[in-house]
C-alpha cells in the first residue's frame, strides 16, 4: 500500500532544480507532501485534493495526475534550507489509514 | 495551543519490559495515528483512530496496543519489549483524512 518515490536520493547545488515523484499501485484521491529534517518530525508542505490540481508556495510546487496515480514535487532554485527527506502520503484502501511513501533524501550543497 | 504532545522524549527499556507512550492533542482532531521510523527509513503506520472509542490496525501492529477513550489522548502500549521495537515513534493528528497531519516531536526508544 505504500507509495513508491523516486529518486531515493538526490544531491543538488544551490540554485539547481529537482523533481521528486510519487507513484501508487492504487487509485489516489488525495496526495500530501511533507519534509523531514534530520532528528525532527515531518512538517506538512501541501495537499492536492483533485486530479490535475497544481499547487505551490515559494519555489516549491506539486502536481497530481489522478489517472496515472502519480504526484510530483518540484523544487526550483534550491536553497540550503531545502535539504531533508521528502515524503508523499495518501490514504489507504479503507480511506481512514494514512500511509507515507518510501521517501526521497535531498541534499543541497553550496 | 500546544498542538501534539508526546512523552517521554527518550526511553531505554530492557527486553521484556512494558511501557506506554503518551500522546495528547488540543486541536479537537478526530484522526490520530502512531508511526514508527527506523533509522534511515520511512514512516510505518502502527495503529490509527478516527474518533474516541474507535481504533484499528495499521501496517505493523504486532507487539503494540492502543486505546482512545477521549478525543485528546491516544496512548501506545508496548508489551514485552523486543530489540526490533527500537525506533523513533511519532504520534500525529488531523481533522480529517484530507487535512494536514500535525506531528508530535517523537519518542526515541531503545530496547536492549
């Protein structure tokens, strides 16, 4: 039931862009994105509730392709503060569980 | 507003001991979750609750129990601790399945 993310890890230089993908084997009704810094709890970034929806704030945005059962997170002009592990998340088959994806470690270097 | 509060922050248990991880939230959220996160890994759902008196198993419930007698509290009980339960445990809450999850700061548990 766990969504699969790709890539598993990515290293960027400041100012570069990155895309993180989240794929599910089951139908997606909503997708959440979270960032977790080392030794801390995950922090909510955004929710996409409808297929085709795109959202963003600052230089981080996301899209949701309901038909392909995929979501992508876009980080543009990356900053050092973007470093961390990114998780997508979605509801389970019964609609009440909440599962996180496999995670993507992102490191931004000067 | 304290949000989601977890206690204790750290704990070391001997094999076979039992303990309860406390989680309380003051946001009147219906949904509450317990996750475990092993080093360098993702978050695995242990148990969840959609309201007082209602709990259900997640992906990895073996060795754990929960209760939800009030909207605010969702304690996680470990019976007969094993080294495989060494992990960081996060409690989270949300208003609904389509709402953001709010996390506590986690409990770092070591079983030796």
